[in-house]
C-alpha cells in the first residue's frame, strides 16, 4: 500500500477504460457479464452434483468389496505381529 499514488490510480482508470472498451466490442455489458458468471457457477455446480450422483452406486459397490478386504488384511497383520 505504500506505493499507492495518483499514478497508480490513473493507470487503473486507463486499464478500466481499455478493458471496458474491449468488452463493449464483444457486446458484453456488466449486467450480462455477471449473469454469465452466475450461469457458469450454477452449471459447474450442477455438473459436479451429477457426477457425484452417478458415481455414488459405484462408490458403494466398491466399498462393499474393499472395506472388508482391508479389515481382514489389517486384522491379519496385527495377529501376525504377536
């Protein structure tokens, strides 16, 4: 924060103008930008939830095999140490 000066403010203002101009070339307004970001976040969340929903049966089926094998192996190793 010690280098924050009028020059920094002017550079930021100029950068904002240039970026705003570039966005306007593509027809992007602040309103539809934030709406698009909301749709992106919502779509990503839905995709992740769909993946988890579809993976759940495989997780349970795999756990039915893996967990008992792990427990038997763990018990065998502990009994073997004695």
